[in-house]
C-alpha cells in the first residue's frame, strides 16, 4: 500500500492523480445536506452468451430528482441511462432511436473499439426520429474498467449532456477477479449537476457560463440527491466514480475514511494508493476501495468547492452563481452489520511502461474572441469566445493530426489560456509521463488529463488496432462545442 505525499499531488493537475492531500473535513464543519434518499439503483443490461443486445432511446421525459420533478433528456426514460455490462470478446448491438428534437449520436467514452462505421463514430449524425444500430466487438484483450456513453454531436454536446444524457458502460476483467475486490460490495456513482428553473426545466445558465463551462447547483449521484450507501463493519466497499458533468470538477472526501485508488480511466493500476481526497475532472473515472474500519454510524461523502483554474477568468470554469461556495454532501455511507475483517489487495495489475516514442508533437490550448462571426464546425457563431488547439478552432473538413498505426507518440499539451482544459483522446488511451517536467507519481492508463493554466503535460500514447478518423478535445464540453477539438486520422502502417 502506498500513500501519495502532499507534494506529489502538485506534480499533476486536478483530476490527473485525483489526490489532493489536504486535511479531511471535520464533522463539525457546516455542510449543506438534504435527507438521505433510497439506495442507488440502475436499469442494467448484461451480456449473455457473448452478446450485449438492447434497444436504447433518447427522449425528453419528466423524472424525479429528489423532491423535484425535472424535465430532462433521458436514455430509456432514465437519468442516468441504463448501466451496460460486458466482457472482453463480447459482441455489442445497440439499436438506438433518436426521439429528441435535434440530431445526436453516441460516443463510447474510453472503449477501445473502431472509431468508424457502426462503432464509436462521432462523425455520425442521427436526425430526429431516425434510428441507427451500433454494432462492434470488444477486443479479447480489452482491460476491465469503468467507461461510459454520452452524446457527441458537435455543437450540441454540452447541451445534451447537461440535459441528462449519460450512462455507464462497465467491462468486467481481471481486476474484478482479484479475491479482495471480488468480495467487496460495489456501488456505481454517476456524479452529475443540473440547473433547473421553477418549472423543472433545464435553466439557461447564461452567456458567460456557456463560454466558461455551464454548471448547475443541484448535485446528483446516479440520479438521486444524497443517496444511501452501506458498508459492513470490517468489510470493503468498491466505489466506481464517474464525473458525467459537462464542466464541473468534483473534489470528494469521505468523513473519517481513506480511499484507496485501484483504477483510473483506462483500468487498474499496479497497487492501491491511499488518498484522503479525489479530484475528478469532467469525463474522468476512478475506482476506490473503502475499508469499514470506523465506528458504526453515518459518514458523509463530501464535495468541496474546487476551482481548477486557480482564480482564472470569471472564477475559472465554474459557472458563476450556479455553484455553491460551501461544501455539500453528495452521498451518505452507513454501517450495517458486521463481517470478518477484509484486507486490501497488495497487488493489482501491472501497468507496463510504453517504449520510447517515434514522434513528439506539441499542442497549445487557448481561447480568443470570435468577433463578428466565427466558423464553428461548419456553422457560424455570432461573436463570443472561441476555443482553439494550435490556434485553430474545429473544422470537420480538416485533418489536424495524422499518425501511423502501431507507433507510439508523445504529445506535449500546453495551456496558455486562463481556464483549465481536461484533454481527452478518443479510441486509444495514454500514460501521463510528466506534468511541468515532474514525473507522474504512479503509472496509470488514462483518457482524460486536466491541464491547468500555464501547465504543460506530456502524455505517451500507442495507436493500436484501428485506423480511421477520430478526435481529441477539451472535455469541458462548452469549450469543445466552441472549437477546442481536433480531428485525428490514424493511417495504416
């Protein structure tokens, strides 16, 4: 078991290590809370006989968020959408129908599957009333992990995710078979903020919030407000965390308990790392183990205010008045019963270092004013802020980066702007090599890394198995919609 020292946290940006070692909240600290709701439940589809097959529909529907009726965008009438569970080598068939009043599609975030055809094709546009069958096979060697699905129609991504369209996609694998982890109780926490008006509709967060990143003051976990979780005295609890918000960062601590990191975006790490807090950027996932080693009682999972831009423009990317300045309870853990004391696993799954890169590329993230009308994804945006990579806003007709299959590259990503940008690459995961020249404190597979203002992050990425066009972009989704995305073409060797 390793602990990350406080100085090591500052080697990686918020959401990269997810380890900010500050003192934990005292129980006497005033923290806003609401009554604990029911335990978390999901509509779940699991593969059978090597096939995961389901119908999925995107539509507007009223759902309950705590005591409020909210008019949201849903998958199969649920927020979040159904939990999908498969195994390596499984075939996936998702018969998707768009009942929204605008075009959409689905991105299978973190899955290593074809980026073309009926796979993870973000250039596909499914018009209102139309259907499309997604069909692909999960590779035999695909790592187990916490992945997810959400819309990716450029220009509408932030709006549709903010409206509620998101769901978990779990791949079971080696990590799930480690005895201690297999014996642990498991909870899936989909962290999501909403902004509702008096009629329960998604409220307009304002012009500035649309540029800095829209955020809402209603925090939910898997569609509930302050849901209940249980742990037995002596037991282990496995929390699988997803930040499904379009722009909000989460900074989480569990009263009087450590959290032991066992997996990040791309799957397991080599051995558990003890943390007092975790920070999740938009789109990031992680898995932690909690030991039931305290006195029986109720313990709050607390979200502390967090500004990843460290006082950047307009308070950074947190959408102004929509965000609370005080800590909030997002879930409550209750001790229930006793079990034989369960130990933490000592070893997980090795993260093998990648070979030296054949190529190193530079990417600069910044923003500027669009003036009288800026081309954005083939359409005009009248004025406002434009977000750019290497001085260019997204153009779907342009190839920004060409790479070769079966090669390894280093990408140096520098943020010269005033807002944090979580950088996400589709199709292939990467390893973080350094942040501002300081090496990562532990090896991990990632697909999102947050780059704060003034920072340079170096990632190392292998291009494996699939050719074709895909994208990389900022996962503050308003920034993506306003141009901070590039097209990546993977060419045959």
